[in-house]
């Protein structure tokens, strides 16, 4: 047997709360939010309840306090009192909730995610409240904050839409077209006026849907390290233009019906030339599609994101950039090797070990600084040269190095070595890309996994 889910309209209705502690206070607050008139029975009151406008009618519970109430909540730490409240309420056919005592409840209070006027309630029939709370946390993260504003907007236009479309199926099609459009994005920016204009235009029969382009940082691979904005963009995209560095776990979060365009981009493997990638972005967004250019890590850290922004601007296409966790930050967190640390490193350098053909190599000797952490991207093939140069610049051969391959992914590997042995380590362990080299005294804080 399962509980019957239901929302109660308690506005202006009497509700009895028995208990005066912090748990009772949370119930009182929720009831006030719902517009209920709270009648309270408790021996002692916590400061918050004492300062709130409750009607404190008695110190001891007696069945007469249930007269005229629609709902009773027992939130005392006295089991006998809780039982008495439940028994009396049941005898009068009044819904009763006893906090943390499922067996005494005829009504249970779900975990909720609120985006007023939208409320999502989660219940496990009282069997796994911790799981219900965990689900609530997930939804809190995934349901955009602007959901409430969107629902309110739809509510304001409900009558107008109903008079414009007589048939239910036409109305439904209209609302679906609205939800598929850019209204959410406009509300996310706080632009209610633009959202209303969009709705009015749709109502007038104009197809105003315009494409957008977002450069989105996919982080190092672990999907839990995506930002909420990145997740929302990925799930809204019609087209995803992605690099090989973007993990499968992240790709799996996209809509199944999106178009996926792989542009490769991994050293040594076939990849689409940069101008061609830019042309794809301009073409797809220009055709009115919602395009996510998904890049490993952060789009602006060795990601050529700047070039793509310039290309979009030149084509008159609006572009947003959603940051991602760059490999240095991710590998540092995963391995608990801080990038800066009092006494060990007061600066850090993110540098690429892979220069463009004909491009300028980093000035490694100048980067051989004490009290500094070097995070070297794409440094595998040049590791021998880099180590030699850093030592020629003054770093000791014993300078600690941590190599992190596939940081944050299930196949992650780490190798603790030093500058003098870096090239040998890379070769012997056959370290593969993507890998980050972390060099400096902060690496002494690294602890091998037990
Ligand atoms: C073209 S760069 C892109 C960097 C990316 N935009 C970022 O912010 O992390 C690719 C290099 O980033 C580093 N990298 C990216 N993801 C990594 C990961 N999960 N673990 C270790 N290194 C990573 C590697 O050095 C790799 O060769």
C-alpha cells in the first residue's frame, strides 16, 4: 500500500503544533509560509517561536486543542505526548503528522524543492527519508532557479493563451513551443521583459526562435564537476560540438536527440582544423540552433576559446562562455597537492608544453622559480626537454614532480617522481594524454593512496 500524494491548501485554516523546540519551529515556519493559523501547545518555547506570531494556547496537550483544526503536528521529544496527539487526532479524523515517528502518522511531510509557484515534493513513504533528502539535493542542483519565474509567466498568460487557442491540443503545442524557445535563458538573465516579448511574439504567430552559442567548459571528466550552468546548457542544446577530451560521462548528459559533431582535438590524432571548427559554430548558430561548443576543462585555458569567441563576434553571433574546472585545479584537488601553500609556493604558473609548429617554446629557464608550482599542460612529449631546461634554469634534480594522467576519471593514474627522473618515469609508465605535470615543493604534500 502506498501513500496518496496531496498538497493541502491551509490558507487561513487552523493547524495545531505540539512542541516548542527547533523542530517545531521549522514546522511553524512552513505553516506560516502556507498561510495557516498556527495554534501551539508547548511547555517551553525556543526563542524563535517566542518571537513569532503563534497563538500559544497551553502548556499541556489536551484533545480539546484539536477542536476546529485541519491538521495536527506533534514535534515533541516526549513519545507519550506524541502518541496522545496522534490518538486524539485519529479519533476525530484529523490528519496528523508526528515528526520522525512514521507509525503514528496519517500524514507525512515530504522533502520539497521550491521554485514558487512550482513545488516538487519527494517522499519514500517514510521508508528512506535520507534518500529522499539526497534526491532533493540533486533536484535543487538541477532544477534551474528561473523555473518559478517561468511558471509565473505562464500563469500570467494562461487566460490570454486560452482565448487565442480554443483547442487543448493547440494550447499544448503553444506552451511546448514556448518551453523549447529562449524564454528560460532570458529569465535566467533576469530579463522578464524580453521573456514576455518572446511569449507575445509567439502568440502573434511569429517564429522568433534565434540560435545561440555557448562555449562551455566540461571540466576534467568527472560529470559531478560540471557547473550547473554547463549542465543546463548541455541539456538545452540542439547541437553539441565537442572535443575528444570531453568524457563519455559528460556526453551522456546531453539530450539524445541533439546533433553531435566531433571535432577531435587531441594531440597526434586527426582533428578538424580550427578555422573549420569556427565555421561550423557560425553555421549552426546562424541557422537558429542552440549550439554548445563543449571543451575539456575551461574554454579559456589552452582551449582556443578566445579564437572561437572572436569568430562568433565577427559573424554577429552572440556568444556566452561558461567556465569549467581546468585540469590544474582538478588534479590539484584530486591529489590534494595545493597549487599554492604558505611556505612552499606563493605563485603558480599554468603553462603549455606543446607549442605550435613554428611557435615559441615557453621560457622554461625563466620559469625555474623557487616557491612556485608549475602546472604543465600537454607536456608529455617534451618532458625530457622541459626537465633539462628547468634544471638548467636552477631547479634541483630532486625537485618533486607529480604526473597525473586522466585526472578525476575512473582510469586516473598518478606517478610521483622528481625532475631528474621525469622523462624516464613518463617513458617507463607509458603515460598517455591527457596528463598534467605538477612540479614544485607543494608536491611534497602528496600522499600515495593507501
Ligand atoms: C588542449 S589542453 C585543454 C585544457 C583544458 N582547456 C583545461 O582547462 O583543462 C589539453 C591538456 O589539458 C590537460 N588535461 C585535460 N584534462 C585532463 C585530465 N583529466 N587529467 C590530466 N590532464 C588533463 C592535459 O595536459 C591535456 O593534454
